[in-house]
């Protein structure tokens, strides 16, 4: 990569970058910041699953299905794995 860059304490690199295969880039994200969108979606799904569980306890509604729980865990594990590469 070319000069004119700054690396942040997290590991993100910003500035004028000439990547050998991707061309001009402005930011190269560290693993944690690269995983941020997946982490947000996993947190939203976890929040909803918790709300559903609370609703079940309070209103005797249908419980969260095992498929929903399996999907939630898969999202969480994938996001955590990406953030800790």
C-alpha cells in the first residue's frame, strides 16, 4: 500500500491507499469494525428473542422456536468470529 495513511489504535487504516488488487480505498477496517454490521444485526435479533421470551412468560404466547434460537446463535458466533480474526 502507498503512503499518506494513518493507522488508528484499533487497527483501522485511513487515508489514500493503493491496494494491489482492490484499487483505491479510503479505509481498511480492523476485524472488530469490519464485523460491526453483523454484530448489530445479531444484537437486534438477540433483543427480539429476549423480548419474545419475556412475552411468553408474561402472556403465555408461543415460545421462540428452536430454529429461531439456532439462527440467532449462528449469527452471534459468526459475528464474534469475524470480530476476533
